[in-house]
């Protein structure tokens, strides 16, 4: 009997459980694979005592319809930067990747399937270079992983953001207000762009197109002067003015290396007022609502396809690669290629031109 270990790392995402279920189901169809899961990414494999969960039809049944991950997750630390507390009470990190490799070898794991975003897949590549038989599965609501057209979880996040736009329209219209909706995405504007088009926003501000606040005010005033006494702006958390910077702060959480984004909606509100916009403004930061709850059908199906493909790659010994959805096909690319860059919105793309074609302003 061969053995596979699954890890889910980074932020939680609708569809994670569907991937786990698909891997286990495909292994059971094969009949000669046993599947385990490491709790909280690779933490479970490095803790003492170990936190490893045996996965079978009993504990994965029905989980495809649930958000989150039954294996839990973390975006802090990792095998190459394991947090340790020093004698003086301060914290540092150490490289425990050799400990992880030893564990995998000692326990006889024939394959590791690492489900996560760009940070997780960089860990996958580094472990592959250490000789680990590893396969990556792309996961992020931000849709910013290169070499795949879509990542599961993204469409669910877009649906949640679009629903928020729909709800804000009614309150904006009732109070003659401008409503600013801030959505996630870090350095990528995919969620904001899709939600703005689907929800019919007047303005969409994304990281890839720095905005001129005066042009935003001009667009809003035009709408109000035409007698439409309300407006909606969808803004990505990583958006910034042409002469501005991304609104972020350094995290004080041990092992969390990324800057914490959030708050651009409030900054934009002040910028608009300072630029002469006179109407009432309200801000809403959608936040973690976008990554929680039940995955939509598209994400369940894509996640299931990814899980089946990952398990089949393990059976074939096709390691050092990430599962990918390209040109409507489930395929794979090397981890090295997949982690070279990000999938960002092209300002000249058909989707941006579509948005501009229906009158959405990007403040450019």
C-alpha cells in the first residue's frame, strides 16, 4: 500500500474540502493508496506529538459542500521558517525542512500534495529541490497564481462580492449616497473587476491601474449631474492613487511575513472629499466574508478536477509540478514555472475594455 500526505496552507478558501475529498476518492478507486492529512499545513508533521489525520470515505463524505478545510490551515511560518521563542521571550525562525524530509522518509510517504497559493507553492518547489515527491494544487481567492486560468475559490469570492454590490445599490439609492466597497485581492484586481462588471458599478479601482482621484470625482459628478443620485465604487485592497502607496501595515504576528492590507476604502473616501466631492459617502470593507462559506458549483467542480488530477499525477510519479487549468483543460506545469510570477489584470485586456465599454471608470 502506497501513502500520500495532503497539506492545506495559506488562507482558507472555498473548495479546499472538495480537493481533499477528490484526492481521497480517487485513491480509493485506485485501491492501492492510503491518504493522510497534515494538520495546519506542514505544522502537523513537525509538531511533537505529530498531528496527522488518516483520511477515508467516512471523514470526507459530504465535505465538498463545506467551506474551510477539515485539515485546518495557517499562513504563518512553515518548514523553512519555523517560529521559535528564544530565552529572552522574543521570537525567531529556524529552518526545519530537513526534519520534514526525514519525517516523510521515515513514515514512507510516496507522495505529498500541497494545496495552497503562491507562498505555499514556493515551499513546494523548495521541498522538491530537497528530493520530496511533491505536487502542488493552486488555491487562492485572489486568482493571482500564474500558469492557471482560474484558481478554485475565486468564483465564490466574486459571487459574494457581487451580492454585496447588489445589496449596496439599494441602500445607496435610498440615501442618495456613494458607497465604496473594498474587496480582497492583494496585488491583483480580479475580484474587484469581476464584481464591478457583474454588479454594475460606476467605478472600479484596481492595483494594475493607479487612479487619479480627480478623474474619479469627475466621473461621479457626471453621474450625479445626470440625475442619478447614487453611485457604487468597487476598490481592490491593493489599489493606490497614481502618486500614492498601498494602504498596509506590518503584522506583529510571529511567522506572518506578508504586509496586512486593508483600509483603502476609508482613504479613498477622504481623497474624494478633499478633491471636492460633496455628496454623502459610506464605506464597506467586505474582508474575510469573501473567503468563507459554501463554495459555488463552479469551484466545487474545479476543485474536484484538481484533486483527481493531483492524485493521478502521484500515481504516475509525475512530481515537481502544479495542477493547472489552462485553455479549458486540466493539465500541469512545473512548480518552478508556476512560481516565477503573478497572474495580474492586463490593463489592455478584453475584460478591462468590456468594463470601459459599459462606462465603468478606472480613474485613469
